[in-house]
């Protein structure tokens, strides 16, 4: 796999995880568990932002690190 393919695959997985946690949080009625799921959803959102920045660097020819 190329670096771009790796990052795009990672991005897909992070988006799936974010949506998964968000869906569970929306259906959860236990407050402390819902809070944890929202926290996990937010963490996945941070990962998405990081990967998107890395992809942008890669696409501009810069080193992604």
C-alpha cells in the first residue's frame, strides 16, 4: 500500500468508529455511559483531523510527519 492508501484507509476506519460511538451515544439512556461514548466519539474526531492534515501534507508533497 502507498502512504496515501494507508492514510485513506485509516481515515475511513476513524470515521466509522466516530459514527459508531455517536450512534451508540444517541441510543444510550445511561448518563455515565453516554458521556463516555461521546468522549470516544470526540477522540475519533481528533484522529480524523490529524489524518486529514497528514493527507493534505502528503498531497502537497511535504513529509506527513
